[in-house]
C-alpha cells in the first residue's frame, strides 16, 4: 500500500452547483475526455439536491436528466470512499435551496510523477489551494488599469 501512496498524484475536489437543478450535460464529455487522456482519475462522483427546507439528499444518476440524451452509466459507481456523508452535508451548505450539485473527487494523474519525485526527495506538501477565476480576472484588470 505504501508504494501506491508514493505514486499518487494530488487529489482535488470540486462542488459544481446547478441553479434550479438545470443540468445540460455539456461538461460530461469533457470530463470523460480528461479521464481518457489520462489527466485525471475520478475517485468519487456524486450528485446532491438541496431542498427548500435546507435538507440535502443524494440523487440517483438516472434522475439527473429526463431527456434520454445523456448517458451517465460511465460515472455510476465512482466511489472510493473518500467522500462521506459529512462532506456531502458540508457541500450542501454552499448551495442555494432548489439547486443541485455535482461533487467530484479526482486524482491529478498528470502531476503524479512530479509529486512522486518530490516525495522521494523528502519533500512534503504543506499547503494547497485554488485561486477563483474571478479573482484572477480582477487582479489582471487592476494591473491593466494601473499606469
């Protein structure tokens, strides 16, 4: 098991809200492409809905769309056990009532060789984060506005 841990890439998660539970499925082929190209490995994927009373419940893959156009069978059963009920509840706090969300936990396979080399050299990850796109755009706008 320790050999497997040494070879892992960084693990990230995303919570993507679908206001009014409107899911077009446009992103799913791109997610499949990332997996097919070996850039990521999906560890967990689940969908939840936040009810008007604030309760959060899981959604079956078959319930996501009713149009018959989106085949989600590929994602069914993507569960490593990393994502627990407490994580689902926490993700639900970020959602508006009546919305749904996809919660994705994935390994960055593209970074695995780099991360493994760093670990072999004794390095340890001590912090990680993500900069929101809006913050990047705001920073770029302020830089351009400064003479």
